[in-house]
C-alpha cells in the first residue's frame, strides 16, 4: 500500500521553464532597444554560449552531479558553505557577463558593457517570475491528510530554498524537503532515493516518485525500486532507455495512479 508521495520541484510543482523563458525574453527585448537585433536569435545565441562556457569551468562536474543547470548559473548566487559551492559562487559573476557578451558577439555585436548589464538584468527579472502550476496546490491538498509528502529536488540549497521562499505556501505541505546539494549527490543517485525513504520511514514499495525528468527522477526511482510516475505535460516522446511505471499529463492523475498501484499490490 502506498504511504508516501515524493515530488520533484522544478517543472513538476514549480513552472521553472516558464520563469526562465520569460526572463530571457524580457532581457533580450532590453538588448533590442539598443541594437537592431532579433530578440529570439539573441536568446538562442546566449543559451548556446552559456552551455558551452558552463562546461569549461572546474565546477562543471560538480554541477552535473548535484544537478545545477547552466541557466540556473545565470541567476543563482550559490551561497552554500562547501568548497565546491564557494568555487561556483566565485565563478558565476564572470560567467553571467561573459555568456551574454559572447551571445551578443555571435550576432556581430561587440559590446562588453551591454553584456555586463544584461548579465545583471537577467537575475533581477528571473527573481520576479514565480509560477506554480494550476493544479499544484489542489493535488497537495488532496494528498496531505492521507500520505506522507516529501520534496526531492536537485540543486543548490541556497537557490532551491530561494525558489521555495518565493512561493511560501508550498513548503508547509511537506514532511521533508531534501535538496541534493545538502546530501552531496544528485538524482538519479540511488543513495539519495534511499535516504528519502529513510526520512519517510517507508519501504520502497510504499512510495511513488513524481517528476518530469526521465534521466533523474524516473531513472533514480526505478533504480531504488520506487514506483515512478513521469509527468509529461509537453507530450515528449521517450525512448525505451528509461521506462516509467506510469505516465501522466497532469498532477490530478496521481490519486488514480495510487489506486492502481494499490490494486496491483493486492493482486
């Protein structure tokens, strides 16, 4: 019988993609006020340059392990008290400036001053963008009385907690909040999922994991023997490399999934 539900945070409960995309859109629009350029092309250029630059830093392997993506590096402060996070904190100011400067340069615009301004503008705009999916609170309300709830998110504790402070209604639903940067390894690490089960005090067949990323949420749950539920709002096509136990398009489908799991366990 299912006793606990684990949730991913970004793009499962919080609409992080929308926040990032709107921040890019507005920052690039600001650049278009100074130069005649296509904001969408600048966005694509900066994203490309950011990914490439991010991979050159000494901190790259650490950020991959913890689960901190290049676009979070464009606005996070990473004020976490470990050597790896301190290194990341020292890297990101230049990274932001250079990612935007290089993005402009790829479009034929050599303007370091504007690159630096855009690098400072993007974090300000991103911090104003706080979106929760329409069904998030309703589903948490419906589950709250009957199941233990745990939030399992990859990333920097400093940045993930900042996201949660931006939507203060969310955290109180959870019995436990686990952030990979505090644990020392990120999803899909099997040990992280086992740690979550221990926190909940349940066996792996007594929990489900709901998340949007096959390579982290679903793979990790599968490896730990936890029923995996892939929320696929964008109708993505998956390969057979990582197969979720269930696929849904809305969080509102979770109660029916729990019912199905419970029925199967009795059969």
